C-alpha cells in the first residue's frame, strides 16, 4: 500500500484514510505498513544525488510560459516538449527553477500485457523532463520509480492514462540501475460522453452514495465484468473477500478490453 501524496499542497486531508477504508471494505489487504510519499524525501534526494553525480541532470530556469513560447506544437493532451533551452548551461543572470534529466535520442520499448508492444522516443514526446519541480517538490516519475524499487514491486497494474509516463519511468529505472517491472495498463472508466473522469468531477469516489457493506459484492462483480472477466458464476451477495479470492483463480488478462468505456448503469 502506497499513498501517492507527494504533491502535499494539493492533498485533501482525510482522503487517504477514505481510500484505505474503502479498499478494506471491498476485501483488499496489503503487506506491511503503508508507504507515504510525503515522508520519503530522503530516498528521493539520494536518487537525485546519484543522477547528478553521473551528470544526467541540469538546472533549468524556464517558466511554463517561457517553454510554451519557444516549444513547437504541444504533443498529446497537455504535454509540451521541452525545447532544451538550458541543456547547455542556463542563462547566468536567471535563477534556476527546476532540475531536468537529459533524455536519450534512442527509442524505449516495453511489452504491455494489455496493449502489447509500446515504443516511445522521449526526445519527441516530452524532451528533457523535470525531476525536481520549481516548487522544490520531487517529481512524480522520480518518486514512483524509487518507491517501486524500494518496495520490490515487480508488476505495475494501473490505468491506461499512465501508459505515456512509462517510457520516462523505464528510463529513470535504467539510470538508477533498478530492475524493470512488468506493466499492465487497464482501460479507464470514462464519462458517458467519452471524456475522462477526473478528480475535478464531483461523483467519482467509489464510496459516494453506496453502502459498501451491502453492495460491495455487486460493485466488485461490475468491476470484474468491466475488465472483461466472466462473472456468470459469481455470487454477488457473497462477502467481497470471497469474490476476490475466486476472481484471483480465474482472472485472465487476455480478456481485458483494450478500449476505455463508460461504466454503464447505476448500482
Ligand atoms: Zn530551461
């Protein structure tokens, strides 16, 4: 169990407890004590120091507006390719804001269990990216690979919206000498109109309006069906733990759909 509360100014008090409570009610268990990213600064600083010692990093004084002015057309959703303005030394009259890592010109490939082979060239999709932010926080990609390695995570299962982050994370793993986990990117539940559900939408908490003690089994069954699994034999009234144990035995990654889709209907 890891709480990705790295972005401390944006953390909503009580949210982590809410998430853990919901997972417990749905029958999930975890090993050991939860890892809180907000308390792991020393580990991230060590990793950053190692990257710096091997000359992979440089200070950058560019603001978002600077980059937007210089960069060519934005790539992907809201990603702008960093044009490398400070890569050969920053303007000495300006203060460094963030720290970036130099990306290679070679392609990075990995085999996703659902999507198949994915190939990315970081120089084209993001350019040299930030590992320490202008507000002095460690960047998410750095924290994620350090935590995965320290927790001996060997399989990453997450939403398909993070598939474009994977190349950056694999690159950092390589630089830091970590093993590469396997990757499973699951289709997303999207809004009926096709747009992405986000934290900005109000009704996205699983627990909102649902009595998990009564309807946890129904919710789990719906989730399994969403992931393409055969739920014809599932007893929705069974305790969530039992449904999960049975699902573990029969879960087939081949059946996971490759497309995002809305979670149709109400409970
Ligand atoms: Zn810069």
